[in-house]
């Protein structure tokens, strides 16, 4: 079976958030808790798969999210030509994951069918569920679907040899995680099924949720698919900067190598 390297591009950050904003019923709601934003690249020899495309910086700034590095600059730093990328996995359709779809002009995008039904269905009448989506980006997904460039798959999907996608829901109706074979074993890229390590360590939910029971059940699914807790990668935790090395000194704080063993047990 093929093995993959995992790279994280830290494309934005928000240092103004508090624990009460991030966690439901937190005992210390006014304490600060940084929210970092990552998108990912999977590489195996010459094969490249992009996972999510970051955030439009203008949209991010409306919520206090400040761009650290544009995903296209991150791809370039990793030696990736966006015009040569053929496969992009969208773990869900929140706006901080869809920001640069058009920077990958020849790619086919893969996403849970349940997520597309969710973002174009009656739940979007409710402001609490639609607030993390932008209608222009959802419309772009519709156009990609009609152009034959968006594949909507079922709950279990083999992306490539050594990479599989698994529905967990919770954060949104179509949230998925990726199980990735690396040289050190099976790693789970949890995306927003886990914003922080703390969620699955303490069994607590993040504040943005479609279904809290699915969100908590996802913790067990993640554990089942990963070789150990040290093989689990959350999507927004600044602890990743301490646990995993930068790809080079000049990329410190911007691009991390996540398929290596963490420096400190997570």
C-alpha cells in the first residue's frame, strides 16, 4: 500500500477568541484561546492531493481571522503547480475551507453528498446553521457540479490508495475525516471533527455544531481509525506548531510536516 506525507499550511489565525466562544459551557469562558486555520497537502512521490483550500482573506477578516499565508503561496513553497493538481478533497463546505477553489483550475473536487444536500436544503433557512457558509461559494460548488468537476460521494469513499474518507457529521451535516497511510502508520486527519485536541481528550463539543451527539460520537470513530492518539490531527489547534516541525526554517509557523512522529505526546 502507498504511503503519504502530510503537510499543513497555516493560512490564518485568530488570537482574539476566548474559550467561551470555542467550547460549549466552558468553566473559564473569558480565558483566551487562539484559533489557527490549516489546510493540507498529501504527497506520495509525484502524486499530490490537496485537502481543503483555506479562507478568502476578506471574508476571514470580517470575523477577526488574519491571513498568515495564502494557500497558493503554500502550494508554491511545496513545489506544487496548481494547474497540475487533479484531486481536491473538501472535508466540508464552511467558508474557511473553500476560499481558493478557482486557484485549482483543472482539479476534480470530492465532497460528501450529505454536505451538498445540507448547504442547499431547508436547514439553511436557519441563521445558526448557515452562518459559516457563504452563498457565493455554495453557488460555485453548484457550478462545479454542473461542470462535472465536483464528485459527491457516499459516507465511505476511497480517495486513493492509502487514503479513505469517512463521514462523521456533527460539526455540519456532511463533515468527513480522512484516514491516511503514512510510514509511521494510520493517521487520521480529523478536519473540523476536532478543532482542538482538548475536545476528544475531555469529550466536549466545539460551539459550532449541527448535531452534538454526532460530534461526540465522532471522537470514537476517529480513535477507531487512527493507530493511536498520537496519530490524530485536529484542524485548528495551535499546539500543532509545538508538536510538529516546519518544513524548513523559513516556513516556521506557516507550513508543518504532520506525518512525522510528534515531538511531545499529544
